[in-house]
């Protein structure tokens, strides 16, 4: 069993870790293009993510002024629609909304409640504040606090995003445990001094051989058990 670090607050990534973001986007694409096969849908989901990754990197490296996730999602939806040959502004706006209609993973709601019964739980996301309200409501996620990278006009893995959680907790960084299915996110948290827990999901960014996180769990239920949240 992975040893449990001595921690006061649990901080969770939201997109991918708590909710099935690719699945929600794929569902939106299939609504836009009901005759599209799985391979075509997957290709357009990759187009969406490629745009989001490119634009967040442009912002992080100072080549683009800050734009929140709702703006970038609308751009991604327009790019997907253009690639699919769709020229309909209403359809693009509907598709962009798919990024806020994301289902939780089967264990997310119950396991979050288990962990919240023992620790303060905080969502920390690159999603804009307005998007997080919709995402959490749709998925039924209940937090003690939710923080958006919009507050620092940047995106993870920028250190000041993780410092939002540290400042909110009023604890030393190593008293916080960052939970994510994205190894790049956990590396960013480590660089900011937080403890880290990798949770396996069907999507995400698996650890490299060189990564060393404080905890590894096969699911959020498994993590709750490791944390002693019964």
C-alpha cells in the first residue's frame, strides 16, 4: 500500500480527473455530426485538444494575451466545425458548450464525498470560473472550495496557479496533496512544493519512468481508501 503523506488539504484537478472531458466533447461532436464514425469523432476530439494545448502554450509563453477557457473552447469548436465543413454559428456555440456538459467518472461523486468527510477538498482547474459552475453542477461535484486559474490569468502548470490553493489553505505547500490523472499537472504541483497523487483514468497523461509521486491509485475510490476516508 502506498504510504499516506501527512497532509491537511486535498486539491483536485477537475478536467479529466473528476469528469470525462474527452467523452463530453465527443458527445457534442456526434450531436453536430450524427453520421460520423468513431474514428472521425476521435480525430475531431484531437483537433479540439490540439487547439486548446496550442493556445494555452501561446498564453503561457507570452505570445498571446490571456483568454479564459470559454473563449478557447469556442475557438476549438469553430476549428472542429470548420474541419468538418460546418458553417453555422449557433451549431458552433452549442458544440463549445459540450466542454461544460461533462459527466463524472463512475466513482467521482461518491469518492469525493468520502474524502471530503475527512479532509477539506478543493477543486483547482484551468477552466474559467463560469465554466466550473456549469461543470460542477452537471457532474454533481461538491467542493469545500473551487479555484480557477482564471484568477491569475494563466494556466497550469504555472506555479502561481498552484499557489492559489496554497494561499487559500493557509498551510505550507507540503501540507497540500494535489490529485490528478495528468502527470504534467503533478510535476507542476511538485515544482510548487505540493505533495502529489496520481489517479489512473481512461484518459490523461501517465507518469514517466522518471516521475516519483507521493501516492498512486488505480481509481478515486482506491485513493479514498489510501487516505483512510471510509
